C-alpha cells in the first residue's frame, strides 16, 4: 500500500500539473519545435523526485496524450508529416530518457536497499545481543525490542526482494564457494531455469565448461582486489549457458561485499544476443555496400551543407583528384566547362522545397589539368530538415562512377550499328529476321522481293505465309537445326510467293543468333529468277545445238539414201503397169517425202536463220496465212472467224517467221478438228503489246500434258502424224521477238493460244 501523501507532495504534484498544462498551452499558441520538449523535461525532473517509479511513467503517458491533442489542434501552417515526425521523435526521446533514469534509480535503490537491509540486520543482531545481556533487568522490554527489529528486518528483506524480482536484467548473488544464493525472475527467463533449482547450485552450471576455470579465477582475483564493482560491459563479452544447452552472449556488471566476514558476489547480466545479431547484420550491410561500391567502381561522397565540406572515399578522391574534407567547389573544379552550368542547375533544382524529387542523376565530363577528358555518372540524393520556411537541405549523399570505357564502347556500338544499318540498306539481298515464328524485321530489298510497299505488310507475319508450300518442310528442318545450335545452313534455292500471288525463285542462306530477347534466325534472300531464266535458255540452247548436230548428221546420213530411194521409186512408178506394185511404190514415195519434211523441220529448228525484224502489220500476215489454207479449211469443214482490230498498231517482227508461226498454229487447229469445227483468230492492242489469239473447237489437250506442248518432240497426235517440233519452233520465234505465248485448253472443248508481241516504236 502506498504511503499517504503529505502537504509538500501534494503541492509539488499541483505545481507539476500546472507547469505541464502551461507548457501544453505554450505549445498550442506558439509552436516552438524542439523547445517544447526541452520545457517538458522540467516537470519530468520534478516528477522523478517522487517516491514511486510509476509516477514518472504516468507523467510521460500524460505528456503523450497532450502531444496527440496538441498535434490535432496545432496551427495549420505546419506540415502534418513534419509535425508528426517532430512529436513522435520527441516522445521517443522522452520515453527513452525516462526509462534510463528510472532504471538507474531502480538499480541505485536496489543497492541502497541491499546495504540498508544489511545494516538493519546487523543492528538487529546487536540489539538482540544487548537484549540478552539486559534480559535480567528488563525481559519484557528486551523481547519487545527484539520483535521490533525482526519486523524491520522482514520489511527490509521484502522491499529488497521486490526490487530484485522486478529488475529487467538478471541478478545472481553467490557466496565464496560460487553457490547461488539469489536468482531473480529475469535470471529464470534468461537461463530458462527456475530459481528453486538454481539456488544452491554452482554458478558453473550457467557457464560453458570451457570458461568455468577462468571465470572462477577471475572472480577470486576480483574478490581480493580493492575494487568493489565493475560497470556493465567492462568485463567484455561473456558467454552464458541456458538449461537447454544453448550458449548466448551477455554483458555483465559485478560487485562484491563482505558480510560477517564472508564475501558475497552479485552479478547483473544482460542478454546481448539480439544486439550482436543486429550489429553483425549492420556490419554485413556495410561490407556488402563496400563490395558493391568496389564492384561497381563507384566513388562515394557526402556533402555537409552546413560546413560546405565534402567527405570522399578513396575511389572518389582518385576520380576527383583531390583529398577528403574539401569544399564542393574544389571537388567539381575539374568539371568540363560545357557541362558545369547544367550540373549546377540540376543540383540546385533538387535543393528547393518544391522539388518533386530529392534524387538526381547526371552524366558529365571531367577535364583534368593535363587535358585528359573522362566521362562520369553521378547519382545523389538530398536530405532535408525542418518544414515550411525552415525547409532546407542538410546533406547530399552520392556516388560517382567513371564511365569513360562504357561511353567508348557505346560510341563503337553506335558506329557498328550505323555501318550495319547502311550495309542492310544497300545490300542487294533481302534480309529477314525471324523470332518465335514471326518476322520481326525486313529491309527495303526484302519488301521489293515480296512486292510489298510498307514493312507492316511483312513484319509480324509467319514466314510460312510468304514461302511456297512446297518449301515448308525444308524450312522447318533448317529452323530446327539453327535453333538447336547450328550457326549457318547451306545456301538453298526456294520459292517465295509475292503479295500478288506470283511465285518467284530465290536463293536463301540463313544463320542463327541469340540476343537479350532470345534466339532468332537471320535469312538473306536473292532473286534468282533471271539466273533461272538464263539457265533455262542455256539448257534450251544446248538442246537445240545437240539437235542441230543430230539433224545435220541425219540430213547427211539419211538424206542421201532417201533421195536415192525416192528417185528409184519414182523411176519405177513411171515404168510399171501393175496397180498393186504402183500403189506400193506410191507408199514408198509418200513415206520418203514425210521423212524429208521431218528432216527439213529439224534443220529449220536447229539452224534458224537470223530474223530480219521491222515494222509489220500483223493483219496482213494473218490474212495471207488463212488464204494459204483456204482449200484445206473448206475440205476439212472448218469455218474461220477473224476479229482483227483496225486500230491495232504494227509490231516489230520478221514477216517470214510470223508466217511460220501462223502456219503451225493453223495446221494444228485443222488437225484438232477432223470432223470440222470453228477457227477463231483475234487481234487487239494491249498496252504496249499486241495480243494475237488462235482458238479452235477441237478435242482439246489434257490438263496433265498442257505444260509439255512446247517441249521438243512432244506431240498429242497419233504416231506418224506429228513431229513434236511445230510448237517448239513457234515458242522459240515468239521469245526471240521478246514476246510470250500461252496455251489454254479444255479437253473436249478446244484449245486457245495467246501471243503477246511488242508493238513497233
């Protein structure tokens, strides 16, 4: 039960209350910032003079409540965040100071109480002795005094026990034999051992075995010394041992007193495991920061705005070529003149109260006295203090990195990229980059190859959409090989499909590569249509040359005997009268003449004379050719329909060769209509060309062989009725005139040949 409050205590409590409320009112009316908290310490000190420790905590709790009210009613010109930080920081200080002072007072009270208890015990013992000596004189008085001393000793013991048990640090008292006499609740929690089990045990139980001998020796030496106590931490780090076998670090303060000739040791222990872990984490963070700075080749510095000095680490000193503790002007004296103003503006902009961000990053050049120029990157952050008009920068912390090598590499990369860009732009190859089955890049030449106008027509599409289906399997195999690790695939010939659907032969070479976005394939395409056309012409020329050689040999080796056979057969026909023999001779003559015609066509095909081209009215050639076959057409019951545009321009052509073309086409049409039919010949202008069509209503040509009709020696006629060279000669003549011929046919409905010839002039 607390003792009754006397008049002086009540007056002091009233004064404390009045003073606290006055400071609170002063805080509301005139916000003084840190001054408020200094004033609050006056009633706090007065409160600490109270006998009860809880009075100090009650006072701080009351101040906390008043602070919350003050923050709510504080003037609106103070930024809420600044006011909250100020008050929270102040309360933390006040609570911390209160706890430290009360804790110190408790420890002192414990020591004073302990000494008082000892003194009272000694006084009680002496009183008891005196009482026994005076027992004969006044037994009743002696008994009364002895009882009073016992009660006082009991009260002192209880008071000391309360102090010891309420202490936050572990308190252990032992005798000269190191046996535990006192083991408070904090010690029970620390060592995880109940007091009833600890008391009477050796202190060695709570020490690791390897420290026990040294500890006993140290305590004995301390007991013999004149020093009565050693402060917390003076003994260094000491290891304790919990009941479960766990070792942990502690700080210890030790004292000893002599009671009735016996030395008692009291040690106060504090578990510092958490603090050491925090310190170790802090050292780890500092070490990682140091390693990070070294790995990044960063120089660290800190600018104290109040003093104007900059502290630099070793690397920063090397970068700025100055010592530490120099002025900001000295530090940036080597900044290139062209960059100094912009850097100063950037730094100043972050120092204003309305700055959106206290951080800044800048690249600039350093120009040293020896003329060397190096690139730097600085990253810094400003730290502020105060609020409102008092808002100001207190310090700026930053790092500086020499990025000269990186800038050189970037310059080389830009040069390389520019060279690559120009190479791609002027390359005669179409270049495609494919990733994840999608085209992500196509150069201008590739757009031309595919007949595209904009890159969007190609980019984003699958390459399989742009290549002929017959190439897809081979494309998949090459893509699998390239993405599987092959660097380059051999050059191959493939066929693409242009935007208008036209196929085109290309030569493709491809290579695999990887970048930060993943694996990809680079493909280079070249149009080989002209090369294929020239190769085809070469093959045709070679075949014609071979045919010419064969034809010449046949004309010599076969022509001469045929002429003899023909002469002898005609001679015999004039002399024999037997009709059977004469018909046999006529058959011989007819077949020899057929062989002669074949030989003449072979010679004409293989050894065509050079064409003599000039402006030619194709209409005249058509009419002459039809007139030539007029009797044959009537006999074969073939009707002719001609639609010749009068406005059709002249063509640049050889008249004899054009006549040969028409003779072959008309002859084929007559053969295709053995039972009669209709022959339609048309001619119309078509841009810079003249279009000639020759169509019949005969039996037609099967689709399976339509593509072979211009192949030498290919014929759809019965054996013995065609040489297979007529249409080959026609196609050769038309192509020599830079024209084209196309055959279209429906089996059973007839055939149409369409010829395009360039107009004259």
